[in-house]
C-alpha cells in the first residue's frame, strides 16, 4: 500500500500494561503511538513531508482512518491536517 499526497501509513504500537498489580486490558484503538510504514510524496502546496518511513510518532486521539493492511489494523494519517502531534 502506497499513501498518496500528504498521507502516511502507520502501524500502531502494541498496547502496554502499565499496572503490575492486576491485569489491565488496553484496547489497540487507544494506542496513540506507532511507526510510519509508508509515506506519500507530498504535494506542490505541501512539498516537505515531516514524517518519513521508520519514524516513531504520536497523533491526536480521533485522527486518521483505520485500514486493514496485510491482515493487521493500521492507520492512515494526513500530515497536512496536522493530525500528527510529535516525533518520538
């Protein structure tokens, strides 16, 4: 899958249990960090993409669109819409 324009494809990080006293169930959809798998080339209006393949990033809670890629849930984010908060 190759994102177009200023879109990026992200594989979410695995949920982590931060509570050692008892088992905590964390939904995959609540994870807001991941690795960039593919990035679009940008557009004439947005030529310099800030995220590249391999970057570890964080995004807004309701950002992006879920997609299935290679049998796993991934997320497509739009860099121009400022859905990405930071590189980690």
